[in-house]
């Protein structure tokens, strides 16, 4: 396979979890702000902050934006919290402080770039093992332990070890009518309450942003300079069809299938998509669907959310409302 030209912007920034050719990794220099690169000292497994960060994610909040959480926690007092979301975020911040010895003192004495470096270490991401190839999909689907686990049907009530064994022996197959685990928050399916966490996985949120807003909108500091599909078409609300479409595209990306089409027998994408649409448009599921759409809008289109923001007591907006 020929080496892409140096000016090819598509290959300038490899996707997370993919193999990066040596020629590209050697050409990348430390540029831009510390928000992009984090600490100059590469975190290691023995770094205490990395260790505490992993435990924080497992026991307190796995998807918290550590840098934003720290900045918000340092800038407010508990008495000044006006919304339930602010109070919840502050509680998470306090738990982080308690989990790391002398962390609050370190933050109060640290420079801004040092705070960024510490946040980067706490929220260190690990690459997939083994790494996924960038330009082919033969190592995805049930040929990889991570993508295979995400695609594992919810109908199989197996432990992770049983899934690994089944993947190794190629005892699992994909079906459009049998939903995969990645559709659920934290990949946890409850047969007693099948709506619990359904279509609320972070992988789906990232997939939606890649498709409808911009790939960089999944990052802490979006850098897109062009309008995404949602803005171009005036889209300010998530629709059932857009969720089903995103889930179908994520499912295809995880699979080892190389061609996306409705008649694909391997992934059976049409059956999968239709099953989601039928559920989300079912009048008997209207209450659950409304709650789901409200949750999605709060995550993807927060500026268009119906949630009313509480203005400070002495602000101009509060005075106008009183008058």
C-alpha cells in the first residue's frame, strides 16, 4: 500500500485506538497549547495520578471531563450553586479531591498549565489492545476482543470471560434483530427493565457528533471551522431516526464488514435500523421515547434545550423578570 502524501490532511491526526505509521509519529512535533498536548512528561502506569484517575472513573464518574470539572470546582463555592446539575458536579469534584492525597493544596498552588498537566494524567486514555488497523477492517467485529464485546448480543447473558472464550472459538454471530451491548449505557442490559440505559451509551453520543456536528466536537476543545450537517440543515433537535441512523453507523464501524448497504447479509443493517425505528415510533413507548429524546438534546444540543437556566439573583436578566 502506497504511503499517503505529506499534505493529506485526512491522515494528519490518527483516530484513537488505531495504528499510527512510524513515519507519521516521527513527523508529529509538540505544537499548539497544552490543552492539546497535556503534560510534557508522558504519564506511565506507575504515575499516582493515573492510578487515582482510573479508580475515580471506575467508582465515581467514568465520563467526567476532569479539566473542566477542576476549573469549575475551583471557581465556585458550594453556597453559590443554583442548579441541580451544578450541585451534582460540585459533589463529584469534592469526591475527586478526597480520592487524591493533598490534591486540593496542589491545585491551589499550581499554575494553569500545571493544572492541565495533572488533569491529563488523571484522564489518561489507554489505546485498544491490540490496536486496530486504520485502513482495513479485518481485525474488527468478532475478530477483536473490544469490538467483539461491544457487538455481543444482549440475549447472551454471559460474563466477560465467557464472551472472550466464545469470541476466540467464533461462537458468536451478528443478527439485525438482536441488539448489541453497546446500545446500553456502560454496556449493561437489564432484562427486567430493558429500557434502562437503552441508547444512552457514550459511544453513540460520539458517533452522533461525528456525523451531525463535527468530529472535533467530541473533544474538550472543538476546533471545527466549518458548519456541520446539523447547522447546515437547521437541525436543533435529535430525532428518533437520527438516533437509529447513528446506532446503525456505529454498529457497522465496529463490525468487520467492508461495505455498508441495506442488503448486506453479514450485518443485516436494514433489519437493525428498522427495529430501532419501530420501537422509537411506537405510540405505546411514547413516554420512554420522550425521556430519551430529552436526554439526547441535553447532551448534543444543550443551547436549544428546554431546560430553563437560573440567572444570578442580582443579574440584569433577574431584574427584568421581576419587573
